[in-house]
C-alpha cells in the first residue's frame, strides 16, 4: 500500500508540473521551482534518514528556489503585466502543405496591440482570393485594364507582410501605388516565414497559381539576420515553424528539399521537448545552454541559408527571366556582415536599409513600431521610394 501511495504521489507531482507548463504562460519554471522547494523541504522534515540527507534536501531546495528567482529576474516586468489578449490580437492562419501555414483567403480581420493600456496599433488585414495581403489592383479592379505593367513579387516574413500597419501601408502596397501603374505587387509574405518558404514557392510553381496574367519580372526578398535560424529551424524558430519546408545540403553542396522539420517521430518528440525547455529563460537566454542543446547557429546553418537564397535567385531568373534583388534590414548581429559579404560575393544585388535611411538623419526609432519592432509606415514608404528610383537607374 505504501508503494501505491508513493506512486500516486509522484504521479500527481508530475501532473502538476505538466499542468504548469501547459497553462502558465509567463515564467512557468519559477512556479515549478517554488513547488519543488516546498516538496524538498517537506521531504527533509518528514524523512527518517540521516541528517546528511536532510541537509542535502535543504540545500537542493535552496538551489532550486534560487534558480526560480533567477528565472524571474530575467523577465521583462512590463510585458509580465500584460494579459495575452492585451498583448496581441493577431492574424488567423491555417495549415498549408506547401509553406507550413498561410493566411486565410478572402478575409478581413482586425489586429490590435496594447502596451498596458496604451494602444500601439489598431489595424486591419485583408486578403485576396489567393490568401495574399491585398495590393491596389485587388481593391480597385479598374487598374487591371490600364497600361502595360510588370509584376513584382515580394518575399518573405512579417516585415514584408506588414504586421502592425494597415493594408494601404505595407511595402508592396506603397511600391505598386507609387509606380503609377508600371508595376503590380504580390505580397507572398507570411508571419514567421524564412527564405525556405520562398524557395518552396518558387520550385513548386506556386507563383503561377496566384499570378494568373503574366510572369513576374522582379523578385524582392527582404532579408533579416534571424532568417538563418528559420531556414535551419533553430531557436526560437522551432517554437512556431516546425511544419515549414526543410532543406539540407547534399553531398554536392546543393540545396535539397527533404520534407518538413517535424516529419519523423523523433523530430516531433525533439521539438516537443525543445518547446518546453524554451520556456525557461535561464536556458533560452544563455549562450552555453543553447550551445549544449544545439540551438545556436553554426557555420553549416549559415551556408544553408545562403544556398537557399542563391537557389531561389537561380530558379526565378531561369523560370521567369526576371531579376532578383535583396533588401537587407541593417542590424548589429554577428551574422549581418557575413550575409552581406556572401550575397555580394555571389553578385546578388543587395540594398541595405542603412543606405536607404541614412540621408534623412532620423532616429532609427522612427522606422520601428513602438514596443513591437516591426517596420513602421514611414519605413515602408521610404523603402518603396528608394526601390522605385533604384530600378529606374538599374538596367
């Protein structure tokens, strides 16, 4: 009977840990540490074993509680005060076999962001019949009968999709509007996408299904340094992107599609475990802990990232006879110089946001949405202006 009671007690304790990890969204490991602290103290008080064992339990309880407070210490206290509903009311996505996830078709939804009681943005996202965020020619069909035009496709993530701005304030929308009918834009971006989604769309011929009239002549990929994590499914990308397309470099150094990141049972179990471990701030904010878990970027990940971009350019130029450009969002990450040097080495035209914004002498905060980090309306407008001028000067 004693063994049964012990088994039930252990089972209930493990269930309580699982419930905390499942339902406590903010600092769950702090609450687990408090529970472990109390349990270890209870063991120390009730045990009939030696005083050395009691001392061990008390010391372990103390260390456990200190680890919990270390978790708590790393919390952004301002964000901790926000409820999930206040913090973000986002865009509905559905599972998509090709890209992993995609926007619903013919949908209009409202998205809001608050910082405490301060409204950061209140915007609408509208998609067309193909599940792409709308451009001017979607909202005004009469534009489709106007003069000759070129189609332009924009890739890849929320920086292109336009998270935090209205439909008529995204980069693709501004670009088409400012062209005066010379271009039609197609926003192929999605929240959390990486270059691997771009490559998958290109190699499967997805563009033909969403651009029915004529081939695109220009492709623009907005590149972020953290896209390296996404194309290799490293932290934090595995928190949301495991259904995305997976690529690897074969023995010849060529990019090869191998399915999805979570295709196998082993990968499913691994990513489930990683999702739980990532809730610990001590692990996710510590370089050496991430190194031990293989969450950090290595050279192979960077090479894969570059090869995915190169292969995307190759397919676009061969299949559509168009030109492929990269806009690189300037940042201070250790990988940013590597990305620039590699893209230039392979003669891919690169425009940096640093060269776009520098002549205005504005604070960089102007180009980011407060408390969010995504580009602002003015950032998109200035990038669109710059690209228009750049294309006119580029043969």
